[in-house]
């Protein structure tokens, strides 16, 4: 895992300040959640870490390297979205192998890595299926496998479970937590679900109106059990 350091990061949309001089240090290998109501700036912050949004002020460093002006595809970061964003015309294996193919990795190596990633998300038998043949939870596991295939030091997730029903969501929370323990990389997770943040994270950054209001472990935030 790598550290992520945000210093006085600001993002404006016209006259509106969505992110207001936000500073935060994420430790290497940590599981941190951004928790807050809709509109508090969680996604915008994540998108700036990913490089899909550019700050109007301040700086972002990943692994000690300033990436403020580095485009997303050169940041070596995995990303999982709420809506999975799988390619419908590609098989599960092709979806997972996509980024390696883009990078010109040789076919046998892609096949090996796809198998490893499928096993990590416990979908070893599903490589030849198409996304629409799978359940929502399975599709999200495929999206996670696709995001970790190139061994990124950082994985970003934006409300990955909010399209799933309650029971599946709780299963997936534990699965993602176990995956974090196995991979040992830095996880940044966006959610508006307090329980989810408390169950999964090492630390929770509570956001409100473009600022981090509180930053603490689940036990320190809401009292040790
Ligand atoms: P969250 O993820 O916590 O729901 P967002 O980061 O999506 O919040 O949004 C933070 C604020 O910035 C919101 O008030 C939202 O309306 C505004 N915002 C986000 N993206 C844009 C955009 N492209 N144009 C204008 N305003 C935006
Ligand atoms: P073979 O038919 O020899 O298995 P493929 O080209 O079908 O070769 O697949 C080799 C690997 O390349 C697959 O595991 C898959 O991950 C990846 N792959 C194949 N086609 C695509 C594609 N269109 N987009 C992304 N990845 C692909």
C-alpha cells in the first residue's frame, strides 16, 4: 500500500466551493472511509485522488509522489464504481483482463492474472460468462477483480454496494474487508451508510460541506463496545 496525502485541496464549481481546503493523510495499507450525507464532497474528493477531477488549489501526493497534475491512467490506482461499469459485450475474463490487454501484457500472463483475480473474489468458475448473466453482487465482485488485476497500491471505491439489497450488502462488506486484509493495500471507500463505514474501516473521515469534520477510528468515533 501507499500513503495518500491531501494538502489544502480545494475544488470549486463556478462560485460554489465543493471541497474547501481539505487536508488529510491516509496511511499505507489503511482502510479509510469517507462518510457523510449526499453533497458533502465524498465523490469529488475520491475523483481527485483518482485524477478524474483536478483540484483548483492544494496538492495530492500518492506514495510520496505529487500526482496533482498526473492523469488517471498514470496514477496506478484501482477504482470501483457504484454501477459496476462492466463491458456487456465482453466475458467476465475479458472484462477483468481488459486493463492488462490495454497495457500490452502477453496473453498467457493475462490468463494467469485473470485466474488469480477471479479466485480472490471467489468467482473461479465464471470467467466465460457475460456480465448480464450474473447477479448484482457477482457483477460487483467482477468489478473489484478488474480493479485489482494490475496490483495497484491503492484501491478506491465509490458506494460500491448501494445498488445491492441489505443482506447481500452485509455479505459484501465482510468480503471487501477480508480482501483488504489479504491484499494489504490502501483502501479508500466512499459511503453514506454509517454502519457500513464503522464495520469496515480502520478510520472514518466524516465529511460535511466539503470538509473533513472528524477523523477517527470507529471505536473513537462512537465509543468502544
Ligand atoms: P457526495 O459524494 O458527498 O454526495 P459530491 O462530491 O458528489 O458529494 O458533491 C459535492 C458538491 O459538489 C455537491 O453540492 C454537488 O452538487 C457539487 N458538484 C459535484 N459535481 C459537480 C459538477 N460537476 N458541477 C457542479 N456541481 C457539482
Ligand atoms: P484465448 O482465446 O487464447 O483464451 P483470448 O484473447 O480470448 O485468448 O483471451 C486471453 C485473455 O485476454 C483473456 O483471459 C482475457 O482476460 C483477455 N482478453 C481477451 N479479449 C479481450 C478483450 N476484448 N478485452 C479485454 N481483454 C481481453
